């Protein structure tokens, strides 16, 4: 290409990028934490950070009906954290994130009975209708090659008392060595949960799948086992901040974020090492006799995402919001118009993960540089765990 043409092309790309950036909604760094702490505050001072904060990044985030925040600190790098599921005090805006183990420290103990205690939680769901929290336990912790028998499970916990309402075993529908139980979403009216198994521990032939859990019967069923629509896409690289994630040992993460439409009739998902979003009617997932071939025929391809993704969520109107780790922001899919667009981005966002909706309607998402933490490239003391806010309506969120 002639030099002048190259310059003109570069100028055009820059102009288009600037125009696109001007259309996005500004993001606000809502909270920023220097590590995490399970220690109580004394005399109003910031509590001492947990010594292993660098190995306990905040990943999952959800709010209850009153605006209380719950977070997960998965034990993927180290098993030393006092808890993998906690309540976050969002009133504090300095020092480490102030956490209180939920339902208790003992209820998060790695050394307790694996079928009863929470060992390694990444995904969970706060059920505002029933007053419950559905905790998805991956079962294994750092240093273990497989999950102990009974450790892979869903614990349904009462939000007020912390007591276990129900334990649903995932033995038989999840592999103790190969599964990577990533995310969970719940149809609160029907009391049916859907779980994404990314199968990362069995990469590159990921044991991907969807798990359907029925609260009433306590039964779990696996569907779309190793289905291509849930699988990593060949040749796709995960890119964050302009660089490939883990070059030489690439991130191979299948189905990751999942979300439900407000009426519970549609399940959405994305694949991190992939490029597209998909959906399927939940009615066919709930049919006990539906074959994988029948379910596969009902899947809808929603289109290209424009980047790699992590967590996803829907708002009360049914719009889908997707954490875009490539462009450091949020992609919106509008089901009514079938349009996909990057609506918010900021270079300060380091691996956007779980997006959650505040009771006031705005979106909050975690940013913890998870890719760098899991690669061991973040030094102790340098960790920053941020929550970012994206206004979704003209009204300001109830929580400031």
C-alpha cells in the first residue's frame, strides 16, 4: 500500500474510533480497594489487609433487595483465604475491601466436610424473590487435582440467617477432574437454576456443558455436553489491554457468563475463548426427555461480540449486558432490535468480570485484573479490586 494511502487509512481508523468512543456512556470507578480483609475495623481505622490478598481477588458480585453486596473470592490461586463467599461493606471507600464471611467462617472452611462447607465459589446468585443465595461450589481448591466426593454442589442459603435451605449434589453431572463450574443463574419463580461448566480443567478438549437444577426435586441434569456452541473456538485468542492473555499457555475457557431474560424464558451465554453470544428457550431445557439434538436445534446465534467476554446480566427490561475483557467495558445486546454494541469502555478497567444490577437500576461490575492474578504476575501489595458503575437510566442509583 502506498505511504499516503496508509496514512489516510490510519487517520480514518482513528477517526472512527474517536467517534465510537464519543457514543459510549462514561464509567465511574464506584469503589476501589487495596486488597481484602476479614478483620474488624478498630476505632474507625482501616482494618489490616489479609496477608494473602493478592491470591483472593474479588470476582463475583451480586446485590440483595436492600442493596447489600455479596462477593466471591475464589480459591483458585491459593486455598488460604478465610472465606470464598462474603458480604462486602460498600459503605467503606478506603483501605481493603471489608468482608464478612457468609454464612460464617466455619461455613467456608476448606477442612470441613466437603459436602457441607463452601470450598471454592466463583459464581453465585442472590435470589431476591425467595430471600436466598444460591452458591455454586466448584469443589476443588488450589493445589488439588480433583474435587473431593460431594464437594461439587449448590448450597441454597437463607440470606437472613445463613442456614442451609437445601443442598443439591452435582455428583454425576460434573466431572471431579475436568469440570470448571463457573456461573449460575436462577429462575426465581420456577426455582430452577442453570449452571455453566467451562470445562477449563480438561482443556483443550474442554468438558463443557450446561447443568439444569430443580429445587423442588433436588435433581440436577446435564445437557449440551461438549456441544460446539459452548466450546472454545479454534484459533481464537483471548486479548486484554491489547495483549494476548497467557501467551504460550493460552486461556482456553468455554461457556462462561450466563443470564436469564426477566420472564425466565430465555437463557443467554457467551464463551470467553470465543466470539459470539447465543440463546436458547428454557422450556426445552426444563423438559426432562429433551435430547441434546432437540436442544441444539433450538439454539439461536445472536451475533458477533467484537471481543472476548466474561460475566453477563440482563436488566428489568430484558437488555443483555456483557463484560468485554478485550475493550475494557460493557457490550449491550438489545433483543428487541437484535443489535450488539459497545456502550461503555475505560482504559482503567482491568478485566471486567461480573456485572450486577443495583436495586436502583444501575449496573455495577467487578474489575480485579483476574487474568494477571491467575498468572501470578501481580505482586503482593499492588493488587487493586475495583467496582465500576454504569448508569442505565436517568435516575441516580439509590446507593452512592
